[in-house]
């Protein structure tokens, strides 16, 4: 596996910026790379993405030197492996509630002896051509990113345990679902939501993890950057809406 440039930046203390990709056309992922985004999250939870469709985005990402992550809606090894075998460089797993759930993700992403991922000579291993099996296993276990999404009340209670797992790289705090857990749906900038995320991130950072969240603009970015966050993203459709509105307002 090639070096994961996003993971390298995180490990050196740098910030990384990406977008949730929920548009099927891979040209947008290519444009993201050309514009200088660090990563793309192919959203397999809230869209119709399957491994075949996602594979085209992984190719586009590789072409333009942008790291790829897939948000996968099922914590199931057979599902996770298909996206990794298609070329995803990392996994963002939603709806994780406890350490057992998070360890299951690690088991699916990492090869033995670290995890339980099965070997295959497909696209994710460059068809077994440039590396020996051992080289591929070693590089994949080192480079593949594991990000765990914190969004439920139970997950918030278990941040310390989840972030204690060595192979977990990022804890991603989902402000929309956290606001729903508090019964204030969509109020992502409510002080209770922001302060909770900030407080919990201190635990994860103390355990050596990078923290990520949604940054829909400069205010979000400033608040969470000051809290020690490194992994920031918004959505492709949010960017499209913003650009379209700006264009219309200028011309009308």
C-alpha cells in the first residue's frame, strides 16, 4: 500500500481538510484533489455508494494525490473488506457505542496478527504485483486509517475506552447526531453540543488520538482548532449549495 499522506500529516501534528462525497460522479473527487483538499470521505452510509461506485472515487483520489476514506454503514467485516479491497485508504465507522464495537472495526481493517482482515490479490493490494504478501500486510496495517464516529450517548460515555485502542487513529465527533442525542436536533452550535465535544476531545487527545468534526465555515474551524482538533470536513453538496447561492445573489 502507498503512503497515506493524510495519516502522515495527522501524525506530524498538521491539520487536514476534506469533504464528505455524496455525489456519484468521481470528477468531483478529482477536482477536490486539484484544489488542494487533503482527503475525501466517500459516504457509504447516507448515499447509494457501493464498492463498485466507490472504486472510481478511489482511482480519482490516487490520480490527484488526495487520501480516500469510506464511511461504511455496517460494522461487518465482509462489507468493510470490499471497500478496502477496492482501494479505500481508511474507514470512518458510524454508530460505534463502545470499545467492543470499535475493536471489531480494527479487526476488519487490519490483517493478522493485529486484526482479522482476509487477504486478497485485488485492487487494494495492487493485484499483488509491486509488493510481496508480507510487504502488503505490513504497509496496510501501518497506513490504513481507522476513524471512529462518536454520535450516541453511549459512545460519549465510552470515549476514554474507545480512544484507548492503539489502532484507532481518529475520533470523529458528529455534531448533528450529538445534538439529536440531546434532543436539540440540528442545533450543532448550541453551547451544550460544542462544550461536550470539546470536553470529550480532551480525553481522546490525551490518549494520543487525533480528533475530527464538521467545520461548515471559519467559525467552526476556529473553535475546534483551538480545542485541538486536526481533522475537518464539510459536505460536497454543502459546497455546491453555497457556490450556487453566491452565484445567483451576484447575478440577480
